[in-house]
């Protein structure tokens, strides 16, 4: 008599979550061969929802300038102190001044990040990094474009958290104009957590636009 053994296979996949403003990649989708017909697809509670880099009206599209707006959304209410050490409580935070920079690269895409520390955010602003999907936003590979007086505001809507950044005080580097590229990809800072101490893990979010600013 031939006996058939039930075999269970579990696959851990990088799952694509479609959001209203872009794409969020979730690492914890699980499929089981036992019940594939009725299997549940799950995403982590805490993940990056979207990133948008918008051009200030009247300025050159594809070229970063003071007044351009970055909007970053997380899926859960943040522990604000893990984003900025001087922020606390469960209400909105800021606006607080904190520097942002764009680094030009000769071997990869330009990258937008926060820079350094200040009195309010004594250990830094723990946003992570944004791969801009192209080179040419900063045509200098030796000097970063700096926005030392950028405004940063944290707000809440439902279960989500939103950081709104208005770039300001453009100095150094060499801003260029980009006409084509790939979506920007935002990687979270591992120091940041929600109010249940969950991180974003290795999950990512992408912009819907292929040219930023």
C-alpha cells in the first residue's frame, strides 16, 4: 500500500503593497501549500506607506530648490522621541528646523538624507534615506547640496503618521535638472519605532513619480 504524506511548504516573500501614492514593500507575506486556496496574505503592522517629493509651484520641475516639499507616511502612530529626541507625547510635533542634504554619486543614484544633529533632535532626525532613482539632482560628487533650515512637522491622521518637510536654505553642491529616472525608494531608519516598539524592518516604500521635485 502506498501512503501519501502531506507536505507543508512555507514561503517567505517580499510582498508588494499598493498605496494611494506609491508602492510599499512588505517582507512578511507568508504562503502555505496546505491551504493555498484560502491562505491569508499578511503585512507587518509597522511599515513605510509612501514617500512623495513635490516641486514648489513655479519652480523648475526635476530640479531641487528651497520650498520643495517631502511627505513621508508610516502605517502606525510613531513614538515621536525615536524620530527626534526633543519630541514627545502623542500629539503633533514641530515645526522644527533640521538639515537635509542631497549627496551626488558617481556610481549610483543621488541620495536624500537628514544631516547631523541639533538642539531639538540631539541624536539626529531618524527618517532613513531616500534613493532618488537617478543621478543629476546634485551634479557635484564632492559636495552635498545642503538645506540647513528645513522645516520638519510630524502629524497624525487615523492610524498613520506623516512627516512633512519643507526644504530651505539651499547652499553648496550643484543642483541639476533631471528629466527621467526611476521611482524614489525610501528606507526607514532602524532606530525609529511605533508606540508598540515595532520598527519598519527591511521594508521599503517607493514614490509613484519617476522624476522627483
